[in-house]
């Protein structure tokens, strides 16, 4: 399954494998608990607006990660507005271990693709 990530100024979509979006969410939560909108904004800002995670991809991913036990969620008041609550997600110990595994797989995958795309000429 793939997730739609929309570049800011284009109708072209960058398709990410489901596991890639999961990895980006886990990595974002390494900085501390955040609600869904904060996670999406962090990914957008960090990629200089290239990646925009749509709610239709983000929330199913958050629920999937929660079911797997890699993140935990808790409803908390939205800052000073005590009448409003946000669901804050945090990384679990299992999520930290999964992130290490995913980063290792990602490095191997990008290295393999780079070797095909930009082969080093043998001398």
C-alpha cells in the first residue's frame, strides 16, 4: 500500500511506500510527543515543503502504528484552551527499536538504488 504525499506547488504526487511514512512518523516522534497536525507540519517544514502528508494518509498510519505498539496516544488539553483536546502521540520503547530497524533498511535500500542510478565507473 502506498501513501500520497503532495508537493506544495504541484499537482504531481510523490508516492511513498507505507513503511516509509511510518518511518518518518516514528522519526518525528523521537523529538517528543506531538499531535497529528504537528507531525504533518514537522515533515513538511523539514523537507522544505516538498512533502505534505495528507490527513487521509497520516491518521490511518498513526492508528496502525498504535495497534503495533510502536506509539502510544493520550488525549490532552490543547495548551491554554482547556475545553479543547488533542490526541498526542509518543514513541514507545518498541517504536524506538523499530525505528532503528527501519533506518537500517532505508540506508541499504537507498544505497542499492544509488548504485543503480549513479554507478561508479571502474578504472
